[in-house]
C-alpha cells in the first residue's frame, strides 16, 4: 500500500481554485447552446428539431459517462480520470469551434458531453485530500461555480456570437478549460488507485451506453419532420427493448455489476427515478420552447430577440434554478419530498397553461422560465437528497448518479418532443413555426408536469395499503 493512501497529501488553495475555475469554464461551455438555439438553427439551416438535438447530444453523452466516471475514479484515482475526461472535452470544444456543419458540431458536442462526469471526480478528489468540514466547503464551491458557469454562458453566448462568430462560443471556454486542466495537473496531489479483485463491468457499461444512444437516436428519428413508417417505429422500439433486456440480464449475473438491480427495485429509488424523469422532461420542453419563441421573427407573434437578448431574458430563470437547487434539500427535510414534488408540478402546469393562452410580451416568457426553473429545481433536488438517505451508504454514489442520468435523459427527451411538435406545424414554404404549435407544446408541457401528481397519488395509495 502506498504512502499516499496512508497519509494523503493535502490539497492547497491554488488546487481548489484551479478546480473551481475549471468547473466554471465547464458550466459556461455546457450552457452556451441554450440562448443560441435560434441563431444556430439559422446559421446551420436546420429545423427546430435539429437545433434541439445540438444540446441533447451533449446531455446524452453526459448521461452515459457519469456513472462510469465515478467507478473509474474510485478504481484508478480521481485526478487521472479527470484529466482523461478534460482531454476529451478540450478536443470536443475545438471540434465544435471549427465545425462547418451540423454533423461536425454534433460530434464536438458528443465529445464535450463527458464533462458531466467531472463532478463526481471532483468530489472524490476533495474528499481524499481535505478534512470532512473542508471537503464539504470545497464541494459547495465547485458545485456553485459549475452552476454559475451556466449563468456566464447565458450572458457570454450572445455578445461573442454576434461580435465574433458562433464558433467562438465554443472556442473561448475551451481555451480556459485547457489552461485549467494543465493547472490541475500541476497543482492537484495525486490520489492513488484502489486495488480490487473484481473486474469492471465493461459489458454492462457498453450495453447501458448502447441502450441510451439507441433510445435517443430512435426518438430523433421518430419525431423528425415527416416521421417514419410504423414498421420502422416498431423495429426501433424492439431494438431498444432488446438492449435494455440484455443489460438487465448481464447485471444480474455480474460479480461486480455496474448497477445493483436490487437497489433499483426499492420503492424509494423507483419512484424517485420516475418522478425525476417526468419533472425534467417537462422542463426540457419549457427551455427549448422559450428560447425558440423569443427568437421567432418580430413581424408575427415572436419577438425577434438576438442571442444576447435571449440570454439576458433567460438569466433570471438560471438564477432561480440555482437558488432552488440550494434549498431543495432543506425544503424536503422541513416539508417532505412529496410536498415539494406536488408544489413543483402545480406551479409548472399552471404556468404552462397560462403561457399557452398569453404570450404577448417578453416578460411573460422570462417569468415563466423563473417559475418553472425554480419549481423543477426544488422538486428534483428534493428527490435527489431524499434518495441519497434512503439507500445504503455504499450505494449513495451510484444511486445519485442514476438520478443525475435520469435528469439528463428527461431534459433531452423533453427538448426533442418540443422540437417535434414545432416541426409538425412549421410552414412548409418558409419553415417558420406556427404560433398554434407553440401553444400546443406549452399545453403538453403542462400536462406532462401534472402527470407527476398522478404518480405521487398512486404511490401514496400503494404505501398506505402496504
């Protein structure tokens, strides 16, 4: 056993600072797409559905890599795996910054998506090299800076895209990431790997990744303008189901499975995953719809907002989401997780129904983002914190990782559904979205949010009967 394991080297403030700035740059790179969706759709000459896919590719890669990164970090050391991921993120940022078309941009986004796995690796590092109290503070700083990066990205995207070009929206944060990765490599103490007789469940990892990718590709294909034949839809559903069944079979037989399926069968875990998916799917629709409506031409029902204006209008919503993430756990302990989910569903559903009927001013859309971001944040964070205390201590990491994955997939599914609804009603000549399509999509987002009320009621009845 190495000396580093017996007496870990303490992490200095410069190392914490480098890790924090890296988190800030990652959050910025992740969020630049949202306010720039209308601009990217125009520059790349793609539909609203294709524009939604730009952000979704990053989210799906993140969903796949997050649990894998945590396991690899435990096995080989957080610093080593973090650097591997940052090399991939940097390469993806450079690819996106030079992309001549949608296909290359999607490739760059897919490579950048591994950044989501940086969060659990950062937590591994600070817990190994700081005391309990210090590590809690450091984790809070890293999370706050990553969230703050999303606000920077909202403000940063417009001026850069309009003053330079949209390519620099990806290029400038990537340069900072490269510099901070070098700083982390130099300043961060090395954490040792853990010897284990069990092998990594690579087959389970591959099957889970394949299931998620097949699901999203199938969703995009089914929801594209014009649709596909019923036979093709059935083939895609069967393919995804087959991959998922194969993954379950492998996890049941694995000596050291990627995910302990017994944990997934727990009512608390099962309910949290279902509710998180519903909440984030509704919010994913909201985010996509608001950005695209603000960018619609001002000579109709739209506002003709520039990328800078969209970022400024949506910034209060990003701040509200940050605040709700910070108080979600406290609110759940005081009022109960179920109450937070119900509150979030009611607020989101009511806001979307109102917006479907009244969307004549920019402030109405900005207020809708604030209300829905706060509602979704406080509900999903309450579910995350309550689940972390409901499972065994040894399963806390994988349980919370699965909920993070669910949040990412739910957001991506919601965004894709919103894009599909808009595409279905787009003018065949001009390609512009119809106002009625936005109204329909707002109603659907509200109904999806309200669906969580039925889930809460059903689980409450089942618990009472038990």
